[in-house]
C-alpha cells in the first residue's frame, strides 16, 4: 500500500464529505443540489473508473457501476489481464461491493471539534459526517479501483459497485438496484456492504482487535404507540389521560425486555474469541454449548452492545403530546424502534409488545418493518476470501462472524445472493463507534490506507 494511495483516498474523501448529502424523511428536507453536486464531483475525482466502467443511475440518485471482467483464458501475451496475487477459488459469478453516500444530520455543528462538513485533515484523522458512515467506504472502493486501473488491471469476473443515496431513510434505491440486477439475470457470488469493522475493545477480556464480519442483520421495525383522550383544559386533568396511559405503556416495555437467547452465530464468535481470552473466559468459551444459559445471562449484563446480541431490543425514540402547555393531549404518541433478533418475526414481535403493554386502549401501528436477514455462511469460498483479504490489511485481527445490530442496504440483496456480508475495513475503537450518528465522527488516515489495501487485495483475488 503506497502512501500516495492513502493521500489520494484522503483527498477524495475530504471533498466528498464537504457535500451535505443529508437524508430526510420529511418532504423538502433533502437538499437536491447537494446530492447532484456530489454526483458531479465523482468523475473528476476518479477519472479512470469513469473511463473504464459502465455507470448508470438507479432510482434517481443511486449509482450502479459495472467493471467488466476479463476471463483468465486470455492469451499469455495479452497484457489486459495481469496476474493476480491469488484467486477466489470456488466462487462462481460476479461480485457486488456496496456503500452509501447519504448521511444523517450533523446535529449541533458548534459541538464539533472541526466543522462536520469541512473534511478537515489534521495529519492523523480526517473529520466529518460520513467519514465512517459511509462515504469512507465508497472512497476506498473507488480509490482501490482507480489505483488498479492505473496499473492496467482488469478483474477476472464482472464486479459491480452499488452506491445508495437513501440508506439512512428508505433504502429503496438499494432495493431497486437489486431488482435491476435480478431482471438482468445477475446472480452475485459475493455481496459486501458496510457493517462490521476491526473493533478494539469490542469484547471484555479480548485484547486483540476483532474483525467482526456481519453474516446477518436484525430486522428493523418501527411501531407507533398511540393513545386517545377527549382532551380539554389542563386545570382539570382526568386520571389516566392520553399522556399518562402512554407513559405507563412505555414503562412496561422498559421493565419487561424481550427474552434472551444466544444465536448460533454469537456462539461461534465466542468459540473464535476463546483462545485469545483470559483463562476463565477461555474455558467458558470452549464449552459454549454446555454453558449457553449462563453465558447468555452474562451477555445481558456486560453492556449495551453485548446485551443487544442476545435479544430483540426496543428503544422509544420520539414522543408527541399536546401542542400547548395548558392543554390536555387529545392524542399522545411514541415511536418504538425495534431491532428484531434473528430467528424471530415482525408479527411475533408486535404480538409480544401487545402482551407487555396489557392495555387495549394503546393502539399499535406498524410504521415500517423488515424481517431479520438470512444468515450467510461463516465458511466456504466467499468467507475464506474475505478472511484472507482482512488478514492482508489487519494481520493482527481475529476474524469472526457476528450478527449486526443495525440495518444496511445489503439486506435488499439477499434475494439474489446467498453470500451477503457486512464489513467495513476500518479500525474503530469504542469512541469511533460511538461517533457514528453523533458528534466528531472521524476516520484515521491509517485506517483509510488499510481500507484501500483491503479492497485492492479483494479486487485482485476476484
């Protein structure tokens, strides 16, 4: 990995961060000009990519690139397909590499150390909204391709880049891209999107960094809780009015978490952590099947990240009541953002929520719901390819499967591919992970360079 490649990726990312491509569910909340300016900047930043690949828009502002493969049956004197540093043995079919370029709002911009859309480079980190989620991934994919094209490289199979414009809100652009590939008869052998990372301090007792690769993701469900009341003047409040009834429902949800269980993927993660954990945990992880129940209990008490690995979680994210300080609410509403555990269903989750609330006067309305994704294998050609590429960029990391707590665009591709993985090739400590969707999001230049190396290796092996 050359320092010039890192510098080029950093310069490109700094430019891309400067565009305020903020997704919004509100009508008129998206600045169309910023999205168009972002798209217009890409050909100048990555001229080789745009010269060599077919590029089309999908669903308005999403992008789909096709890098045509050159089969390795070419003549030995043919220089269009230089030898690679290994091949993806056993994989049949094209690959799809994914990212999204829309971002969440920056919040209070005055609270940032450096302005969130400045792309400030302090010599060790590049700051700004989207550096980790997810313009950084887009930048290293295109930077790796640009560097390889400059060498005259061509992949042995078709490679697609699918870049979404509304992952943070609807995600329908990714669905449209997957439908378009399906319509054209494209059945990818590998899909790789954002998700896991090379995490430091991700699990208590394990000091080595862990490259956690998402093999599945929880379902995402938004449910509105609604209560009604005649309303009136606040000087004569009734018992159990709309807001009080809603508060009681929320308290019951808080006091009755969904049941715990340890998914097979999480058990496999513990087995892989085992040899690198201190002695008591090492023995426990080696006997994970026999100790499944106490380990599940332990996970629920180690912290938010580990607790979420063991159950469906419910977070009350928005509240709405009366518009006036002295007016009783005629309606009160809350949004429950629910992450449905693998093995459970949206319908079953809503029904359990009704039983927890135990109040027929609290109306439940499903705003949007997606089932948990299928589980991709943590063995076989696609998995081994990713493991090898991670080892090139992060030789010190333990590679392990895990279940993603959040959602990604890749869930839209599970209908056309069985090997769908979620991994960003960036080192992130606890503070880095906490900055995603918060203030002071930034990426280290070292992680950016390793990300380019990862994708260069992956593309060569494809």
